[in-house]
């Protein structure tokens, strides 16, 4: 069980990195992320409703619990994205990313307190090594100066941290649903539908704030192709994530899921950027990447 849990967790980390790779392509076109995420999540939701549900189990689903949890994920996920974008706008990009990445400690605490899991000292130290390494990568990877607009940056980065952690906790909370709810296959379609709905609201708010008359979903053909690829990747990501969380819960390792995921995600994406975009990294970034790998090994090997 432990091997299966770790395998799905690592695969999920790589799938997170694939999402980052696709988003990096979208960022170069400077289109509205919220509009892009609206369509991609809704498309992924349609595919999920066709592929995933076990219709024999669906009548037994506790819809109140499922919709409350997945609806909360949609709102929190979108709020987290908005806060992250604002923290980039108002302050130090690297420091903003570093603080956001440490939110995995909140989900780790959730696993320890709510799921009553126990981790070894090596596990805990491995998580600290990963988070510290992510901070090194983020802070020293780009030469940004701290914005003087601290009154806006501090609330934005705090919200990014808290809502990112809350999003991870809510997703981890899916393991507490009944076996029927989890095995019915409706959780992922509901999450994608919820996130897509929340994003279209955010896109409308963004349009009002920016006072833009740009038409919604005015994408070129190439962006539509990227959008379709993102939808497929998002569907795969959530499928692997739900499997990883379930298996890690059975192995009593759910508290370590998000530190491992984020470490694999950031390291894999950094390697991709080096190979695809020819980005050059300072020694500190290389040290941070090595630290991520070392920390992940410690979390895996140090399991009680």
C-alpha cells in the first residue's frame, strides 16, 4: 500500500508540473487567466461527467456533503489564485511564491491533528527541507525587489498563503467522505464544475475592475488548442490526486501528500523551464532543487 500511495503521489506531482508547463505557455500570450480557467475547467468537467461516474452508486451519494465540500473548493481555489496574482502585482515575486508554497504545512498539520496520523522525525525534517528549498528557489531564482506597497502586498500574500492551505485541506478532506461518495466518481466532476463557475465570476469582476471592453473568450486557434490540452491534463491531475490522497490516507501518510506534491511539482517545472525555455539558474536554485529531492527522499524513507 505504501508503494502504491507514493507512486500515485509522485505521478500527481508530475501532473501538477504539466499543468504549470501549459500555463507558462498561456502566460506568454497575456490573456485573462480567469477566462482561460473558466472554459478549461468547464470543458474538463463535461469530460469528467461522461467518463468518471459510476451511475449504479450515484443514487446513494450524499449530495449535501459532496456539493458543500466541492463548492467550497471552487470558491477557495479561485480566491487563492486571485490573491496569488495580487501578491505578484504588489510585491516580491519570489517571496510571494515562497510564502504560498509553505501553505502545505497547513495541510500537514491537518493530517496530524484531524486524521490522527503520526510521522517520524525524519519525515518532519524532510518536509522542512523541502519547504526551505522551495523558499530558496523562489526567493533567489528571480532578481525582484520588494515593492514599497506593503499595505497591499502583506494582505495579498497572507490571503494567498491561507487560501492555498485551505484549498489543500479541503481536497484532503475528500478522504473523509463515505466510500459511496468517493467511489461514485462524482467528486472530480463537481470540483471542476465548481472551479469553472467560480472562475467565470472572477473573470467578470476582473473585467469590471480593469474597465475593459474586451469580449469574453476571445482566444485565437492556438490558445483553444492549449485550452483543450489543459482540460485533459486537469482531468488527469484530479484523478491522480484523488487516488493519491485515498492511498496515502490508507497508508496513514496523507499529512505528507502536499509537501511531496509541491516539491515534485516545482522541481520538475524548473527542469522543464531549463530545457524548454533555456532559463539559466544561479547556484542557489540548483541547491534548492537538490534540497527538494533530498527532502522528498527523507519523507519517503523516513516513514514509520
